[in-house]
C-alpha cells in the first residue's frame, strides 16, 4: 500500500514560481507511474503532469514549457516545479500513483491519492 502527502502549496503572483513536493511511503513497484492532478472549484479534475518509473514524462498542453515533473531515485519524493504561473493555474493540486510502464494523465489509472495542496495565483 502507498501513502502520499503533498507539500509546497501557497499563494503567488502571476509570473511567479512554486515547487510542490509529494512524500511517499510504502512499496513503489517497478511498473508504478505517478502524476500531478489539479481541480478548481466547479471544474473537473485534470491531469497536469505524469512520470513513469523509467523517467518518461507527459504534460497537459496548458502547462507545457512551464511545469516540470521529477522524482528522486528511490521514489521517496515526487516534485512539480511550476514556473510562470498564471491565474488559471489556481486549483487544489493532488499527487497520485498508479500501475503502468509509461505515464498517464487519466485519473482512472490511479488508485492512490494524496490529500491535496492549494495553489492560488493572483493576476
């Protein structure tokens, strides 16, 4: 069983940066991939970035070139570096883990979720 806890959310002005962290506990299998999702009030949860065990990554079009997902070698911590933040990035951000060889931005592929950390960007 895997437990996930997010850190690093906060309030920032548009154009600023934040770095989110996701601390993991429990066994991470070799075919496990991880991702960051976000959900704004009144909107559906959307995948923003994902990384596979082998380092393959994928990003939502809205964050390409601005966000970077990464992990440490032991998969103890997952990161999301967010640069050039926009007001549209305001949301609750969630860390997630699932089983697969590559990466996925589909929430249905994930069965472990963190509690979320709030990111607020002022325009």
